[in-house]
C-alpha cells in the first residue's frame, strides 16, 4: 500500500501537534496583520495573536461562516494583493453572490501535493488513466484533481461533465481505469453504458472511483461497486478551505485521512458550538495552515461527521473523519422528527425493485409539514402487475417507518424520470414557503 508522503502522513501525534501549533501561530499573525475581516473579529473579543499559547486556545477564537465570504465579495477575504493571486475559483451562492477563493503559486503547489496524497491513498498510480467527469469552471473539484493526478504521473482525460454517451465511448477507447465524478453521476453513467450495450463491470477497465461533491451512504457505495466492479472511494473538500485534498479514504475504507499538516479539524455541537470529544458526531469546523492567499480560521462547514485519532492499519497516523452523513442545513424536521436524506437513501437501495434515484418533496398540508418521496422503479418490473408494485410500495413504507418513525407519502415513478446531473444531485425540493 503506497504512501505519497510518509514523513507527513505517518508523523507521530506529538510531532504533528507541534507542527500544527507553529503553523497556526504564523497563520494567526498573518490574518491579523493582513485581513481587516479577522482583525475586526479578533479585536471584538480582545484577542491578539501573541496571546495564543496552545492548540486548546483555538476554541476561544470566533468562527468563520459562508456569509463572511459573501459580505466581503469578491476579494475582501484575501491576505495578498490580487496581483499575487495566480488562480481564482468560486462556488455558487444562494444569494447570487459567489464564494470567491484565491491561490498564490505556492498555494497551488501545496494543493497539488495534497491531492496527490489523497489519490495515492485511494490506490491511484502513475500507471492509471484517469477520467475527470467533474465540470471544469470556477468549481475547485476538476482543477484540483487534475493537477494532483498529474503530479502522481497518472494520465488525465479532462473530459468535464455531461455528454454521457461520449464519456462511455472515451472510457472504452482510451482504457480509463479511474473515474472522477460525483457518485450520482457514476450511477447515471452505468445506466447509459447498459443502454449502449456496454456492461461497465465486464466491458470497461474502470477499477477505481474517486468520488466527491456530495455525501452518499454506504449502501449507495455498494450499489456503485456492484455495477462497475470498482472500488468506490470518498473524498471531501470545500472551496472555502482550498477544495479537494483536505481528506480522503485509503484503500481500507475506514474513514477519511485528514491532511493535518495543513488543516486543523474540530467537531462541535451544531447548537451549542462547544467542541465534542473524538467519536461523537457533530459539525466539522476547519482551520487552514500555511495558506497564503486566503487563510481561514474555524470555518463552519455545516457538514456532519466525527473524528478519531487512532492510527490506521494502512500505516498513516493522521486523524480520520467518519463518512459525512449530511449537512445541518439539509436536515428536515418533519413533525418534530429529524430526517436526513442519507437515512432515506440507505433504505431505498436495499429494496428490491427500486433504483437508487429519488427526490424528497416537503410541503405544507394545512399547518402540518408533509413529506413525499419519489423513487424510480426498476425497468424489469415497470410493466409488472399492480399488485407487485403495491407490495414494493408497502415494503418501502414499512422500512422507512422503522428508520424515520414517520409515514411519508410514497410515489413510485417510471425509470429515468428523475433528472440526472453531472454535478450535485438535487435531492430535496422544499415547497413549504411556496
């Protein structure tokens, strides 16, 4: 099992914490001197960088949230002049303002290094032909993976997203061995391949998936692996903290290794915002280390996970995040019950006769919240008699009640009727304010 950077990925915990403290002190001085946003935040609580003595002091510092980026659009979060920024990326925002991030030349070198680590731990080598089916644009995903994979020496096919029939043709003709995409697009591509008379498992050479951009359940992972005959790995990153390369799974699939020499991770209670101990699930909070153009202190991701510091059997000693199970802002509260899309997904993929393509519609009926789950049925049972469809629907209803303790409305829809996307799947449609 190859390790890209043994010095950093296998560093003893005590040494790693010393390195983190050194880099964090430098980062705090940097943002106080060069960022009016952080100087104001720190002055409001009476904090000076020289007051910082140990990693435990991090919990005393204010959080950074997405609105900080929006309120300081476009370049107000930068700590270098724009002439020193050699790359700008951004993610879309619900308010119309983009979340803008920048990279110096050194930032890009570090980014490629971190992605090379992440891809190597998943099993990518310089022998691989990698097909990037993320959209190339302001989104960090495609570019981050592109340069990191090239750093390893892998062959990169920058096909971008969409044009699914061409994706399959390229896979077959070019001998693609690694697919980079969202997990939902990987499933969609498997459907497209079968329609073209190509069995992804037997007629293509794809052995590994590097999936990101959206959370997906273990059941969804098994569905992808069954259709492709690949190892499906998950990686995690956000534009605000530098994109992909933050963490990823090794071949053992036992949590996502964090690049701790460049990031500090906290897990906090999403309500009280108090730090939680290892093993407890809460909101992921990230502090960057060594970033020049846009250092970020205690960024609230809204993503839900837990952390462990136990060394991994792969040989790496870095902290590991458990699989992201959802977002605090994705959580639906239906008649007092907390519901995550991932819970619904884990049920759907285990029901025979259903496809793992679904949408959750939330609406008002009088003064009460109601939930409807639309799920596609398999092509091979689409024309079956009504009694068989009733049986599938009732089985699904019972399993959802066991998991959620509520009785959602079920709507079985015909195959391929739910919109597919090369980007993040739109799982929830909330009509309560319509």
